[in-house]
C-alpha cells in the first residue's frame, strides 16, 4: 500500500517527523512533534484533513504540575508567570545552594537543567583540580600519552640516553644540552640550553603542548 509522504510538513502546531506503522484502519501513523515539545503519533489522514493540529496538551488546561517536585538540586516552588519563547511553562525553582532560578518544564523533565548553575561550576572546578593534579607530575613522562593514547615513555626511551631525561641529550661538541621532541615525524622542539635543568624544562613544556595528559591512571 502506498502512503503520502508528509515528512517535514507542518499541520498547525504539529510537524510530521517520521513515518510509523499503520493503525487498525490502515491509516499511516506519523511521529509528530508539537511546538510545545511533546512528541506523539497522529494519523496522516487526520493531519492532512486538519482534524488534529496540536498535541492537545499544550494549553494551560492540561499543564503538568511540577510544584514540589525535585530535579537534581532544584525543587519547584511555583509556576512562573513568564512563558518561554517556545510556549513551555516556566517554573520558579529553588536550588539547594539557596539561589532561585526560572526553568523551562522540558528542561526540568528531561533533566537538562539540574541546578542553578552551581553544579556545572563545581564539575568545572573538579576538572581543573584534575589538571592541577596532572601539573604536579611535571617531569614524570610516564603519565604522558601521545595522540593515539600510547604512553610516550614506552616508545621513546633509548639506550643512548645518558642525561637521564628523555628527549634531552648532551652535545659534546658545543658543551650544551639539547632538548628535542618529535611529533608526527617532525621535530617540534630542537633547542639547546646551558644546563640540564633548562633543557628538561624546554622538553617538558613541549610535551605538555603536544601530548595529551593521561586522564586515567
Ligand atoms: Zn503541544
Ligand atoms: Zn545552586
């Protein structure tokens, strides 16, 4: 049986997204999204004949009351008098940290918004703490991985190394230390320094720049 393709077409507040399966009467059902954000199945015939133009639940009459419910750190206090641009109800929420925010019902129910923003800030702090922890391992090349996730030390250590610092060699001719780093087949660092410490620092900076730190132990 052949069905009329209405993919992407708009019928009132409804937009046909994908074709589902036919109902008992043989009418093709379409997965539609309503402007209010809900998704529902509607028969193509009803859509084309203008019998259904919305999910029927986006009016304030059938509003889902979220008062008193908790979403992450947020507790819904009351319905806000504002309305979001997409017509969703907005809710006045109190975060565990004490701040109050107004959040869209969809964002609450889909757990997209779970705090006033303090949760995200805390997570960001945690991540930077891990970076700080990484920085403490400076000079410890065993924790560095290359772009393919291979531990750098496992591929680059050579028997000829006499300085004790990977990537730093002593040049007898000039009497200086040479810091080198190869990345994707090219020297991204090839610099001399008067002391081993300086050369090691040069090498270490280049490692940080070109090799990702290992995020897991
Ligand atoms: Zn709706
Ligand atoms: Zn908060």
